[in-house]
């Protein structure tokens, strides 16, 4: 039994190291290739909107409501595979835009992505679900190739932002619930310089993270 456990831990360690090396290599290649130069244009920008449970979607809808929506089209809404409520809220928001603007229909599309780890899931099985989530995120980003990624904290945004670093401008708005410290997602995107524009809603956060932009409370 002890030998079997040692064998399992060795396999897990090998997989974890392999995943880490692959991720570092991928990031390095994407960083070297760089983003294509962007020129100002009046053309609308294809936009990926990352949704999340626990209030993230409500904040994102509030943020979208103050944007010039015709500049961000077509829009692709994406949420975790187990988060149907967020997609429902985004559909309601898009329907409200249709009624408000008097257009015949919305061009928005709604998608779901696998979670890297569910609440309560063991770390052993999360290795495989993380690999699946990364592969799914890569497939979605290659398929969509958004010019803009909008996100505000859900862990689902990390693989999408990382994989979209080649062709997307990432705009991250930290949740209003984060008063003194950044969320883990925000900290990763800030420290790794993945977010092109990083916004916070509390002045003390901006003082701690000088590259962030303080925009006040958006709720």
C-alpha cells in the first residue's frame, strides 16, 4: 500500500511539473510574439464578457450599462458550465438593449466554459479538470479571437485572459467587495502584467497598486 501511495504521488508530481512547464512555455511564447499594434478606429470591437457567480455578474451588468455598447460588438458572454444564472441575467440585459434601442435582434452569443476546480473538489482530481479547462479556454479563444476581454474577478477569467494575451486587450475591473486587498484573480492579472487596463473601486487599493486606475464605485 505504501509503495502504491508513493507511486501515485510520483505520478501526480510529474503531471503537476509537466503542466507548470507547459504553462510557462506557453506564456513565454505568447509574450515574445507580442500583441499586434492597434490603431484608433471607429469600427466596433468584438468583446468577450466574462461572468461569474457571487455578485460578479450583477457588477458586470452595471458596468456594461454605462458603456457605449455599439462600440463593443459583437459581444460574447461566457460563464462557468455550472453557472446558468449568470447567462440568464446577461440574456435579460441584452433583451433590454433590444427593446431600448428598437433593433430587431441582438447579435450577442452566450457560452459556457469548464471550471478548473469546483467548490469542494479534491486537489488530486482538479489536476485533470484544470487541464480540461485550459484546453477548452484555448479552443474558445482561438474560435472567438476577441479584441477586448472584460472581466471583474471570477476565476474563470484567468485562462481566458492568459490565452488571449496575443490578440486581446484585457480590461479588468476589481469587484467593489474588494476594499483592502485584491482578489486572487486580480492579483494574478496585476502581478503578471496581463491586464492592459486595471481598475479598482476604492482609493486605498490604488495606493497599494499604483498601476491601477481608481474609478470610484460603479454599483
